[in-house]
């Protein structure tokens, strides 16, 4: 579905991504783990052309994305839930969800109900201003809003950041539910343990390079990964 070859991205003279190859097969969950500043967010942002790539190729169903406008890329079914919870604080929950579907003209009712079924908390609070939601609720809303564009490929940048363990579990359950319903997922996580458990395939990124890859299970059992990312217990 998505095939990245030899991608390089630099900010000024500083190379954040140094020639990576990465594949996301349709229907899979792929995760990208790595320490702070490794280039994970930069990789996702370059896929939707929020940062300009220096060289390489980003092919989506065989079509080159590099250089296309972000809106054109989103139109093709790729959505990014960025790090941090970018909801519109002065709009209600329901208004935030409707904005997620701004490019669609068909009926939204069914999709809003589907999101409310996944996140009953949002339904209870549909008239509440998003800025007054708790951190976990805002994250649910950010995920829900991304789903309103009905992406084929949902990319999530650290959805569990700063959330309580129970909420993290809820988010990971929902990622799996979306995947079972056919959505392809590319996930960045600091919480490597949870991410590897649900991932079909995983890449480890260190200072802009892929240093290791394998199935989620393989990396969960890899001694060097355990030491660097999973704690020693
Ligand atoms: P984290 O887990 O901390 O979010 P990350 O793996 O997502 O890290 P990136 O955010 O992709 O890492 O950053 C990679 C490198 O690029 C870092 O050294 C960062 O300081 C640098 N960088 C990111 N954005 C910019 C920018 N807009 N201008 C200059 N340098 C940047």
C-alpha cells in the first residue's frame, strides 16, 4: 500500500531522516519505535508533505506522493493524527467531528454514530467544548475526528502520550478494532511494549536510520530492544 524508499529529510543542514526504507502492507498495523529525536514524526509528516523531503520516493498504491499538496494526499485516503491533541478548543465535540469530514458531502450521521459507539464518552459529551475535555477525552476526539475522513491509511503520532494506563489500553483496543474493520495503521509510539504487541511489523529508528526491523513478536523478544526500549524486567 505504502512503500517508502531511501527517504531523506533535512531541516536546514540537519538531516533528521537519513535514507530510510519502509513498507506498510494494506490491512496491517505497522509501528515505528525509537527514542526522542530519532526522526519518527518527521517521517510521518513527510508522507503527507507537511515537511518537504529532500530525496527518495513515497509510493502509495504505486503512485508517487512526493511533491503533492497535503490536501491531495489526504484526499487519497491518508490521515495523520499529529502528536499532541489538536482539537479545536472553542468548538463542541460534535462540531470537531463534523470538521473532520469537511471534504465529504455525504451523510455524516452514520459515521458520527460509529465513533460514538467506539467512544461512548464522546457521545455523553457531544455538546461540551473540546477545550474543557480531559487529556484522554481530547485524544479520543482527535482519533475520532481523523476517522471522519474515512482514511484508508491512518497514521498516528504517539496517541498514548501522557494518558493514564486504562485510557492507553482503550486507545490500543480501538486501533485494533479499526484495523479489523479494514483500516491500515502506521503508528509511532514511545510505549514500545504496547505498540509491538499489536503490530504486524515494526521498525526501529535511531538518529534518522532504521537499525532494526521485524514482526512485533520478534522485536518484543529481541534482547537489545528489550534493553533499550522495553525496560529490563
Ligand atoms: P520524539 O519522539 O521526541 O517526538 P521523533 O523521533 O518524532 O522524536 P522528530 O520530531 O522527527 O523525532 O525529530 C527529528 C530531528 O529533527 C530532531 O533532532 C529534531 O530536533 C529535528 N527537528 C524536528 N522538527 C524540526 C524543525 N521544524 N526544525 C528544525 N529541526 C527539527
